């Protein structure tokens, strides 16, 4: 992250998932007092009771010290205006942004819209997508609404809400299904205990990073699939990883990934990971969303000293075999 870039986190979740409660819990923490919140409309998230005074026509100061900005046109414009007011001293010097979406929003489409803007990526760096899932109605939402499945499939962190309103068996079924849809996401619960604001700390986990729950073995995944019902939507989505030990030339890698994103971007909801670049001692963090490929960032060290490229794909109707086939003739690597 550049020294002047501000971390940008997104919080999403289907209608009625408990996003409002989670967001208010986060904002009430003193640790997040230097946060700016962007919402579609104030009425959407129910924080009007926290507003104490307006700073501008659409920016309000909250009791917690956070500021809240209503989005009247588009997120990109709102982010730029908010940053400009901060630079001019017309808004508090916030250190992070929480971008709240509507209940039926596609978080990947919003990420692509915001982060394909060169002015935005000079000022902000994308961190985590947090998705809130209702423990009581989450199963039915996933059965009936493709938007809910997509919100889960692209999350870096899944928050299971209303855990105090369901029994243990119901909670287990929901969490097993979330693990199948997105085995790489960290998970936490929200019920009587507030959400830990620490979930916003640090970058989104790179490929090969540790989630809060261990990945199940193949046999366990198959057992879960038999014991927990799923929607036809679920089977359209796939999460898989590629690994190879060889260092690759940066230009060759860009040519390959951009070709894949251009050809099949509608089916590639997200790609992220660490890349071993020829001539570089540090790993490069790679991120792509649908048809967009963002400027890489460099980490200080390789995790556990393992200099292996590892990329995670989240796709629909686009298999790992198809990605492996696309490598042939472009990158000379032993990918698996």
C-alpha cells in the first residue's frame, strides 16, 4: 500500500441479513473512530440515531467520531469528493473507509466500478469484502437469490449474524454451506457478542493464507454436500487455486491474465494471490475483478519463505481445467 492510500473495505449482505447491526457494532468501537462510512441512503442502514451534526450537505459526524457520507450518484464520485474534503480539512482525517452496499448489490461489480478508476486507485487501496449472512434465513436466501450466493462467494470474511436466534444444528448447516461456497474466507459470528473490529485490520488474505477455519479434506467436503442441502445456484460457483514454483516474466504473466480476463471476465468474479516474478526477491500481490486487472503491490517477505506462485480464482461456469489450458503456450510453468 502506498503511504498516501487509504484502506477501503466493503460490507455487504442480502436484505435482512443484519448488516445494520454489524455496521453499528463496528462503528461503536473506539478503535474505528477514524473511519469514514459510505452508504447508499441513510435509511438503508439505520444509523440516523447516531447522527449529531452535519459537516456538509451529505457528510455527517457520528457520536463515535466517524463520518458518514450518503451516496447520491455513484461510489467513485463520492469517494473522490470525500478524499478531497479530507485533504482540504473540511472533513476529519479518516484513516479507513467502510463502503456499505444495498442488500441486492453485486460487490464485484462495485469493486470493478470503483477500482478501475485511476484516480480512485491513487487514493485508496482495496482491503476486504465482508459479507453478512443471516443464520436464520441464510439458507433460504441462498436457495432463492443468486445475489446472495455471489455475495458469499467473493467474501474475504463471512460474518454469520443472528446466531442467538437459531439452534446449534441450524447454525452448523449454514456454516457448512458457507464453507463449501467459499472455503478460503475467514469466518466469525455475530449474535449477543459484538463483532470484533479487528476483522478490518490488515490486507485481505492472499492465496494460500490461513482462514479462520481449516479447509476440509475432500472426503469431508463430499460428506458435507450430502448432509447439507444446497441450491442449484451453488454449483455454478467454483473456488480453486493454481500453484507453480517457477518465477515468471512480468510481461508474460500480464499478457496471459489480461487475455483470460478479457475473454472470460464475466465468469471470473475474482482472482487474487501471490506471484513469483523473475528478478524479484519479494512476492507481488495480484488482484483482478471480472475484466479489470489492478496494479500489483509488493509484500516485504514470502509467507513461511515459500517462493511459490499461488492464485485463487472465484468463478462461475469456468473451470480450473479451462484456466490451465489457457496457460499453455504463454507461460512455461508446471501449474497444478
